[in-house]
C-alpha cells in the first residue's frame, strides 16, 4: 500500500516542485499552493460522480462527446472555476508567473488524486505510464491555463479574452488528448508526438510567463 501511495503522489509533487521553484520573484506561500493543490484533489469526487451519472443516463453517445465534453470540458472548466474564484483576486497572485504555479497546482492536485485511485484499483505496475501521460498532461494543461490567467491579470487590455483563453486552450488540448487515447487503435503513434508538442507548448508558456514577470518587476521598480 505504501508503495502505491508513494508512486501515486510522487510524480505530481515532483512536477509541482519544478514549476514552483522557477518562481524567482519570491516563491508563493506554501500554504496557498497546498490549498490550491487540495482543491484540485477534492475536485475528483464531484467530477467522478457527475461523469458516472452522465454515463448511467446514456448521455455519452460517442468518443468525441466523451473526450471533449464529459472529460475535457468538465475537468478544465472546474479547474478554471477554482482558479478564478479562489486565486485570481488573491493578494499572493502578484506577478504573471504566479499563474503558472497556481494553475499547475490545481491541475496536479486533480491528477494526483485521480492517479492514486487508479493505481489502488489497478496496481503499481501502471505507475510509470501514468506519470508520463495523465499526470504530466494535466500539469501542462494547468501551466497553459495559469499562463493565460497571469497574462489576463497583469494586462491592461483584453483581460476577458485572456481569461477565456485560460479555459479554451486547455479544454481543446485535453479533448484532443483523450480523443487520441479513445479513438485511435494505434494510439501510441499519435500520443507521442502530441505529448512532445504539449511539453514544447507548456515550457514555452513557462518561458513567456517568466519574461512577463521580469517586465512586471521592472515596472514595479520604476
């Protein structure tokens, strides 16, 4: 049991630590980051129930709906909702890169809880594959969401557009990720280039968020 719990939690905490430690302008309060992580973890329970009800009612009619509506839309919307109403206006969110920290925290909280339940049900032998695919993909969806939150909060114009993109872009990427796994027989040939693209996109958003924080810090000094 201890091995499964460790294997379930370790990837999420490792990825969160990576993004957290790249916050050069004063790391975020651990208590707020942990709270955001736990919000994401607790989100698993209502979403599991809601997805179960939709499945039981026969509303999941095809792989497209399953991928983009039941999974992608619901999961990314509720993550977005948590960030919007618990973090966006928080005093600790004081530079653009903070969006990356909190976005990855809520996503990795969700991914860690989901991963833990999966390994408890199916065995620790799936831990490596789960770390490479579901956990890391959720982390990157959160990074991208957080980037747009940070850009929206610290940009004078087009705030609403960036807040909308904070939901739209992760939703589309999440839907595509699930659709590849569900629809394609030889999914490995498609998921590998998709994950390479996702890592490139996520890390490019990290870099851009760092640049925005540099600009923000220089403006605060001047």
